[in-house]
C-alpha cells in the first residue's frame, strides 16, 4: 500500500510516496556510514581512520587501548554548523589518537588507528 504525504520545507512543498512493507523476520538493519574512502589497512600497522572533511573536532570519544566495535562513534567533527560523527569501520582496539578536542583539521588528516 502506498501513502502519499505532502512535506513543506521552507516555502517549497514536496509530495512524498511511502510504501508500507512488512518485516518478514529478524530485525531491520541500516547500513552504517563509511568513515572515509581513504581508510587503509596495512598488516601490522592497523586501520588508519582519516577525516572525511575539514572541520573542528568537538569531541573525542575514545582513548588508546579502548576496544571498539564497527559503527561505534570515535570522534565528532563540526563542519558547516553540522556535527558529523566518525564511526569505527571495524571491530578492534584503538592504537593511537592523533587529534584532541578543539583541533581544526583538514580532510584526509589521519585522526586515529585501530588494530
């Protein structure tokens, strides 16, 4: 069954069609956001997590030695007045954190490594 909704954003009105679906079994999973196209994994060097954009580090939620799971928030970067969480691409242990709260960083800056 398809339902049609009208959504007003600013002065524009958009028509949105939403199809209702039923869950077959289990839970519905949503894909996690990729941290960066430039994540690299080198044997013995851990997975390098780089900033996907320029911005201000508003929080660092992990420390060296901490265990993390894929999808956990590592760092939050503010860019263009929006807070952007940087999430763990893999399960592992934080090897090192190269930034601190208040740092201004460029896109591509190495922010931490995960073993």
